């Protein structure tokens, strides 16, 4: 059985949500004027936008690394990469980083960030859904812990159906 972590599309979807929220917050911060200056020039908003950009770039890098390791299993087999389930690592990190990035983007909008008419409200909702979808971060963290501990749960035994004669 394949989970959503088995494919990079889910993490890419999550990155798209974060990127859209970041671009919306950056555009808004460049347009909104408070105290005679655009709010992008205020240190607090600039720092939030910088944190969002950092989270997005690190999440993108780990998604690319996980996708690369799927295409190059020999690199993982010869221990040139950590012996971790990178799809699970990417799922956990990306979903949590994007949720925090989208939440910070909403804070750049102030009270307008949670209004239903604003696209950012949908991004917050979608990021929260991605945080809990698939097998969930708790299950993915258990797989990572099992890899760190050096054991894997045995897969359920296959039931063989008697062949008809």
C-alpha cells in the first residue's frame, strides 16, 4: 500500500501553498503603507518575510533531496546519504514548515489575513489540512524513529490463496 509520502507530489503541493502565501504577503507588504512607510520596510514584517523565505527554501531543498533519493536508490544503499526514510522526513518537515510560514504570512496581513474574502485564509486552511493528511506526521515520525533505532516493523505476512487445480 502506498501512502501520500511515497510520492513527492504531496510535498510539492505543500510547497506551492507556502509559495502562494509568501508571494501574497510580500505583495501586500509592498503596497500597504503604515506610519508613512511601506510595511515591508518595517523590521518586524521584514523579519517575518525573511523567515518565510528561509522555510520555503529549506523545505524545497529537502523535497528535492527526497525525490533525488527515490531516483538514485544506490546512493542511499552505499550510505552516502543518511539511512533515513527521506520521504517521511520531507513530509514532516515540509508540512510543519509550510504551516508556520503560512501562519506568519497571515500575520503580515494583520486581521485581514483571516478574512474569508482574502486568499490567505484559504492558504492557512490548506496548510493545516496538509499538516494532518496522509498518514499524518505522527506516523511519519514513528518511521523516522524506527530508522534511527535501527529496526523496521516487519510487513504483514501475505496471505496466499490456494491455486485452483
